[in-house]
């Protein structure tokens, strides 16, 4: 058997702890498949004294994690600290510059600095791998880079955040409102104490940006991403969607149109018969549409110590086997700079929800704005009974048309004292 692959591990939290347990418990099986042992030689975290439930005494400890990158007895640095910048980025740069392979689960860092890090890896001739950064255990990066490598990709989309999916599917099942379900998700450990990155869609956007770059051969352009989250969705929206035959899911979708790139994270109405509608709880699922493969569906646990460690160690096994494929499949210099698509030109059916004061003439005002903007209404539902505070919900679904027309209709209604809050717009996933 070849010499062991020598690993330095930065970060011993949820994922780092999982990686140690996985390598320790499945070491023999992994060595058989990789053709060599995976040996952790050095580790680092903030607090050396913390009880992590595993025996760390056999591993060398570094107080400063960037020193892991300089160790002569290390082949691969595994970064499981987190954060787009700061110490994680310093370690990543240092490791690649020192010609160490790098494995990370850090989607924020790859979404913001992936191009720079891929270039460093390319120049050093070492692998940079980040399977765990997108959808945890689900091998969707491998799916794109390997399984679907021969295909032109039409679009890639899916449920990329387990916290949001847990909240939405629980709201659906229980009929309860967002704030109440978020609180429960926090108590159960499905949502962070500060849930903003998840519920505002930013975490999904990080993952989508990475998938889009690989799928469409473009440079990551995180600033061009359109992002909205789930905090404004009410139990009433979920009930209306259900009455129309849909469920609501936070969907990240990227597609290439005429050499431009459309990337958006937004709650969407998903037809009940679509495979993504059946994805419940904290599960992630990604659909890749290839011109020869057809629709591929990848689904599984998107977070947690075991699932995320599974993806990290899969990357380590690839490196142990000698896989030196480029992080984004092609050299960074060959990645295109794809301009952002004009989302106003996209054609969609949309769900619109207005909260209005309960008085005559309001409905006529809304429908007049729709007519003046050229939006054709397919169905309109006005809830008979006023909600709390005397407001009434008016929901409608439009016929298919350019999204710019819906935006124009909403502009016409800006300043109307009939509306008690900004209207909510969600496209229907076709
Ligand atoms: N958790 C998941 O399910 C999941 C899923 C997919 C991807 N990820 C990604 O995986 C990465 C790690 O996530 P996690 O959930 O494992 O985080 P975590 O539980 O908060 O662990 C972070 C670790 O980094 C260490 N650390 C933080 N700052 C440090 C510093 N300046 N120097 C040395 N060590 C430092 C912490 O040390 P102490 O323990 O001593 O405080 C801790 O061990 C993140 O990029 C995250 O986005 C996580």
C-alpha cells in the first residue's frame, strides 16, 4: 500500500469532529478504497481544552492554524473553520501557496474567493476540493464535474438550505406562521441563534453561485445574484398555494441564456407533482438538466456532522487516489465572464399576495394596475374575513408573461394607502 495521505485539520466543531470520527471508525474501509491510509497528523481549533468527545492526544496541536500549512509532515489541509474571510481565508491562501492540497466545506469562502483560490491551486498544481460546501452529503459537485461532465447544462436548481426547507415544510404541515416555526426550529437545533444567513437566502446563494460556475463554465459572480428569503411568507400563502396545487419552497436556480447567466434564490410555488415538492424537513435536493442526461435529481442530508464529514472525506479519498482535476473543471483563465441576464425579460406565471385595508374599491385599484401594466390575471382569491388588524389578503396568479410587467404593476401601486405592506411576489416553477 502507498504511503498514507497526511492530513492537517483546522476546525474541530460540528464538521471537524465528524471528520475525525469518520476517519477513525471507517479507516480500514477507506484505506482499501483509497489505496492508502488517511492519517490525521495535526489539528487546530480555538480552545485546546474543550471536550470534543474524541481522543485528540495522538494528534499534534497547533495554536495558530496558519502554521498547519507550513508543516513538512502534511500533504492536505482541511479547513473546517468557516467564514468568508478572516482566518479561514488566510489558511486557505497559505496552504495552496505552500503547495498543500486543500479541502474545505466553506461555501461562503468559495463563493467570494473561489476564483482566487482556484488560481492559486492551479499555479501550485494541487487539488482544491469543496464537495461539502454544497448540499452536505449530497455529491452534487461530483455529479456536475464527473457524472454529467459530457453534457451542456440547461439549468441547475434546487433546495439548498435545510433550515428554510424545514421551516416551510413544517408551516405547511402544521398551518402555523413563520415566526412560531422559526422559534421551534431554533429550539430543535435546525436553525442558528442568528438565522439571517439561512432565512434571507444568502447561504443558498453561496451554494448556487458555486454550482452555476461549474455548470456553465463561468466565473463566480456573487454580486449579480438576486436573493430573497422566506421571512415574509405567511401561513395564508402556504394555504393559498395548497389550494392551487402547489407547495412553497426556497429555490436557487441558475440558467444560462444567450451567453448570459441568470442566478436567483427566491421562494417559488412548486407544483405538487414536481420531485422538489416532496422534499421535506432539513433535506436538500438539486436538479441538474443536461442535454444528453436529461433531468438528474440529487437528494439527501445537506448538513450535520456525519453527512458533511462524508463529503469532506470523499474529497480526501479522491486526493489520496491522485485526482488532480481542476476545481471548476476548466482552468480559471478559461472561465467566461457571463453578464447577468435581464430578469425582467424572463417569462413566468407569478403568485402575488397583497395585504390591503378592508374597504370597497381596493380590488379594483389592484386589478387596474395589473391591466395598465399589461399583466393578465389567471385567478384571483380574496380572503373574505379580515386578518388581524383589519387587513385582508388578496392573492392572485398571473398568466405567463415577462416579469418586468409584474414589477411595473407593483410600481404603479407604490404609495397606495390601500396596501398595508409591500406585496409579495413568488414565481411558479414550471
Ligand atoms: N455544520 C454543518 O452542518 C455544515 C454543513 C456544510 C458545511 N458547513 C461548513 O463547514 C464549516 C465548519 O462548520 P461547523 O458547523 O463545523 O462550525 P463550528 O461547529 O462552529 O466549528 C468551527 C470550528 O472552527 C474553530 N475555529 C474558529 N475560529 C478559529 C480560529 N480563529 N482559529 C482556530 N480555530 C478556529 C472552532 O474552534 P472551537 O471549537 O475551539 O471554538 C471550531 O472547532 C463552515 O464553513 C460551514 O459553513 C457546515
